[in-house]
C-alpha cells in the first residue's frame, strides 16, 4: 500500500491547465468565476481575500486544493553556454521585447519576463518551454499562505 493521496477533486466547472516545471508536467484548475470570488480566505496579513486577486488574476487550484494566482511574469533560464548575442536572438525570435526582460542572478542566463497578470504568463511559459536552449520556463505563481 502506497502513501496517502492528497489530491482533491477540482472545483465543479473548473478548466484544467498544465505547465512544465522542470521535467515534470504540473496541472492546475481555473476556478469558475463564482468560486473564485467566494473563497473568503485570508492572506498572511489576515486580510480576507474575497476577490479573485487584487490585480484581477484568475484563481487556480492545484492537486492539493491550494489556491494560486498569476500576478504576471515568466521565470526563464536559458542554456548557460549561450552568449549575449544568442540570448538576444532567442528573445527576438520569440517576439519578446528586451524592455520586458530583466536579468536575474539565481542562475547563469536567468531572466524574468514581464507579462500581464493571469493567463498571459501561463501561455508564454508554455510557448517557451519546448524551445531549444530553454532549461526552465515557469509562470510566476503566487500561492495562498496557510498559517499553522
């Protein structure tokens, strides 16, 4: 007998989305509008979050039922062997203006790409995930904080 299955059923009427988290395909469910606005959950400051999100991001749920939103942005790590010219070529080939790109220091050739909140970050992360030279392409998730 295996370990306990902590997955919960997605909310009724929810739409499934996936993204690549390294070598793993992760899934989340977009909550129906009536559920997204009725969570009544509190954030770390104790304020009630009765709207989708302060920036209008849609509400998603993961396998464990954790509430997640997309405040915008994609975390991207490209091949560390690529030089500046190759990196700029990658962004140009994918129609990403350099004004939307910030270099990060957690890895060689790590970047944060600005996007609108919500689905644009998930869709862009998925578009880039299979491109040559991409090691990580992940939407910028914000998840609920549970104090114990």
